[in-house]
């Protein structure tokens, strides 16, 4: 297993914060603080909050796809 990239870490933190605080109440500063990175580095990876939301949705879709694949491959 490889280490998560910074964008992956940002998306994971955003996913958690969006769940707990709701999307509209979560700021860039909240997410950057949760990942322990500067806001400059944060903006390097994501320019808008919608970009982060897209990454969160893509991550959830990928996880769901992996789960469905495991179920299909499991013996009956």
C-alpha cells in the first residue's frame, strides 16, 4: 500500500469535515488545518471549493466501485 498523496489527504479531510460540519460551513482554512498544511499548498492543489467537492465525490465513487467489485468476486 502506498502513502496517500497530498490531494488524497485533502479530499479525505474535506469528506470528513463536509460530513460533520456540512459543505457550506467548511472553509479552506478548516481543511488545511485538518491536513496540517499551509493555505498556499492547499491552493496549489485545489483552486475552488467545488474542485474539492469533485475530488470527494470521485473518491467516494472509487471506493464504492471497489466494494462492488469485491462483492462480485466473492464466492456465493
